[in-house]
C-alpha cells in the first residue's frame, strides 16, 4: 500500500475515510445499475409486455455468468491482494493469469452447455408460449457473448485488487456507455428488437474487456498476466476457490431464487412477469448503492480489525450503519411516494404499472433491512469471519428467500409472494446482527501503534 492509503485507513477521520473509500465503490455500482437497467429501459419503450417479459426472465442467466466469473475474479482478487502485500510479484502474476484464463475457459463451456439447455432454462423460469421465442433469441446472443461478459467481470475484480480502482471503473463506464449508445440504435433504427438489445450488451462487454487487456499491456499494472505465467498450479487454484467459491455460491442462490420467483409469477400471466422484471431492476438501485457502501467500508473495518485498533473499527461500523440508514430513509420515501413514476420510467403499459406498483409497495419494506444487512455482512467478511458471512449470504437468497417464496405464494398467492423478499431481508438482518454483536462485544479495548509503511512502485515487465 502507498502512504496515502495507510493514512486513509489508519488516521483520517472515520467519516471522511468512509466517504473516501465508499464513493468510488458506489459510483462503480451505479454504473452496474445502468448496465442492469439499459436493456429493460429501451425494450420497454416498445410498449410490448411480451418483449419486456422475455428480457426479464433472462436475468437469472446474467446472475449465473457473474457467479461463475466471480469465483475467479473475487477469489483471484483476494489472493492477489495478499500476494502483493507480501511483495510476491511472481506468484501475483501467475494468479492473475490463472484467474483470467480459467474464467475464459469456463465461459466457453458455459456457452456450449447453455445453448444445449435453453429449453430447460426457459421451462425453469416459467416462460410462456408468447415469451419463449424472444427470450430464446435474447439468451442465445448473451450465451455466445459469455467469454466477453465473464472475462470482463473477472478482470474488474483483479484490476481493483491491485489498487487500480479508477482503471476498474473506466472499464465499467466503457461497457455500459457503449450499451446505452447502441441499444436505441439496434432496437429502434435497425428494428432488431430483443436481438439488438443483446448484441449491444455483448459489444459493450467486449469493449470493456478490451480496455482491461489494454491496461494490462501498459506499464502501470503490477500483476500483469502473461503466457509464461500460465502454470495452472494446484496451490493457486486452492487459494482462488477457497474464497471465490463460497462468495459466488450466494450469487448462484440469487439466480436460483430469481428462477423460482419468475416461475411462480408466470402463473399470474405475462404482465406479472414483465412487472416483476421492471420492479426488480428498479429495486436494484438502492441495493447496489448499499453494496457499494459496504464494499467501500470493508477495507477500513478489516484494516483496523487486523491492526487491533478496535475503537476505530467499531466507530467505522457505527458510522457506516448511520450512513446506510440515512440513505435508506431517502430511498424508502422515494419508493413509497413515487412507485408508479419509477415503473413508468421503463414502460407505459397501464397493466404493468399497476402490478409493478404493488410489487414496489411490498419491496419498500426491504430497504432499511437491506441497508443495515449489507453493512453487517460486509463487516463479517472484513473481519475474516467466513462461516458467519457464508451463512448470512446463503440465508438472504436461499435458506430464507426460497422457502418464503413457496410458502407465502401457497398461502396468499401473488400478494404473499411479493412479500418474500422483505421477510427474507428482515430475518437475514437479524441473523447477521446477532453474529456481529456477538463478535464485536468480545473484542478487547486495544489501540495498535501506527504501522511502518513502505511504498512499492509499479513493476513494468513483459505481459500479454
């Protein structure tokens, strides 16, 4: 780390330190929100509920792609950061190379398997006869673009792990910006419909990936990948999978939960599927903001926990919870007062707007619990409490959400189904809160001495 980074983590006032660390992360998450909303927004302008439903039920596929890529991106990034801290640049470059190569190799396998199993996927998400054809078209293009989508996602984590947060953000801006520009061109000018939306998405991801390869070819990367570093060592894979697999399992459960939700909603018609898709994307806005705050504050909590500066760590935890709750008040009021306007920003169909309003009216109860829950789960990860963090991650999207979906739908129909998310978020926050309170209450009052800092300049060497 540089002296500036140490100063932020160790000495800067806690509130300023949180803003310094969290704002870039939140900005990156906002870019992800734009990417998540772009296709739905422009397809919605066609005012065709079937097209909106087709894009909506394809969302679990993106989650699967991100989950698998995250094994190598998150797991590789975690190991990479530790190696750089040890100044083991040889192993760091081997780790970057292994992670990128593996993400691309697995993406090719996913493409082949995915294309062969599209009918099973459509059945799993409850696609109707009307939505099946456009959904198949959209999914096919997205699957063919898996190498670009997954390699880009893995490289975002790896570039960020070596301290190049701005460069990581630039790649996200490129991918999302290109998608925003090309979507209306392909959908409306070339009249390509959902195929145009998918093609625009893949092109954007490919150009974002190309930017990261360009970054790695520059002299600024410390852990540049290269063919000579591709050794496929078992010890490197062990370190990657040890962190990456549990982290990505939560994403997999999210995909499974989404598939079950859409399958259940399909019983209520295509309008309900389309409304659920739009409402879910709108709801992702506060969720991504809370995730950005959580990711940003993790370094501050983790650094001071490791240094034994527990008073500063606790203050960082309290302050971040206060910020999260303040943001949740804003989003709660926004969703409670303007649900129709939020849905109407994507589609003007009255039927979808009415159903979407019902969904957002239920989801609004999730917002404060999600705000607190994200900070608590991030704190568990920052303190290295892998098992509690793993339990919490599985609970929100799997152990609690899926049973809640099935039970509430059985008992109360659609009105019950849409309250599964708030219920799962509330219970998950209680679980994570009990874990964090138990851990923090046992910490002894101790303040560590300031650490010695040695600045390590970037290493320029041969690469890809």
